């Protein structure tokens, strides 16, 4: 009985733990494309201020539309190319193993730890991690770069 209780507690623990519970909201905004809301974005840091490369940080995306995993991956790579980000070919493969397709109201969170490890959460459950410390700055650039697709959203996320 004790063994089963321990297993149940382990399985349920990620549901109760928020990946941003110890962080402070920096800013938030909405991403729209044409007439559709795509997602609501929130950016967090340890002290509520945006400082590039000063981790821990987290980016939370609550989706307002159903989006297939393949479309999420393609959009990520397309943005890296558009921004001129020096991305590694293994990153999309790693993301493909981690990310599901998303439905309306699903939340995908990237939390970057002080050591540069990137952990992804889906609806508060840990999906897995990417240990490469170069990944987080490249991924966050999609939303936080001055050349992001939506500069107004970038300013909101940075708290400016």
C-alpha cells in the first residue's frame, strides 16, 4: 500500500506544482494574427524585471486556438530563420519529442533555470527539458527580440 501511495503522489505532484510559483510577472499580452487571437503570453522573472540572460525566467503561452504540433514546430523554426537566430538542428527534433498539439485553453510554459536548463510544462505537467544553455536565449528571442513579429507584445512582456 505504501509503495502505491508513493507512486500516486509522484504522478500527481506535477499537477499541483506551478512552474512559475516562485517567479514574479514582468508583463503580459495577446498575440493576434489577422482576426484571430492565437495565445495570451506572460513573462516572469525572479524579481519582476526583464534582464536578458538573468535566469530563472519563464514564458507562459495560453492558446486560444487549436494548433497542431507540426505547425508549432514549423512556426518556431520559421521565426528563428526570420530573426537570424543561430539555432541548432537538434532543437526542433527535441521539441518534437516534447511538445504535443495544443487545444484552446492549453498552456505551454518554458521555464529556464539559473543553470540554463530549459524545462517545458504542459498544463502544469513537466514534459521534459533541453539542457543546452544556448537554447533558451534562442527560443525566448521569438518573443523578446527587438525584431520580434509583434513589437507591441514584446514591449508588454518586458514590462515597458
